[in-house]
C-alpha cells in the first residue's frame, strides 16, 4: 500500500469516527464501523429508532475537490446498496426497515442527509 493510500485510509477512519460521534449525539446507536464484503464497504451501520441505517461518510478539507456529497454518485450508491443487501441477508434482518444516509464533513462543518438515496440494486 502506498504511503498516500495509507494516509487517506487513516484520515478517512478518523472522520468516520467523528461522523459516528455526531450521529450518536443525534440519538443514533452505532452498530458497526467499516462493514466489508466482496462488493465493497459501508462506513457506518447504525440504528435510528426502528430503522437500520447504512451511512456513507465523505470528507473534504476544502472545496477544491467539490462538496463531499457530490462524491456519492450512482456507482457508490450501487456498491453501498449491494453491501447493505448482503448485510441484511447475513444477519437475518430482511424484515427490518432501513435507509441510506450520508454524512459529509467539509472542513469543520458536518452535514447529515437522511434518506440520501434509495436502494440502488438490481
């Protein structure tokens, strides 16, 4: 792994924890960080009331690379959806209501978009 890739992963992990603390302050219960399967990864899985929430966390230190929310395009939504479907099947939670949230961290500003996208699977 290159130094740059390692550094990005380390920084990403730090901001996933920041996002997790933010979600906890809003009443979410963190179930798991960094769920991985063959199709990809989900940054945070949490409970918000009756919902199981699959959260993508995006960080940008400034706007030079665009707003963090712009980085959750259709391809990323498909990966998260596939991972979520696998998680629900693996855990036997097919009857649990779920949704997809995105937490963006832009500099020091944290933004939560609840129900940011619909299931994008096939």
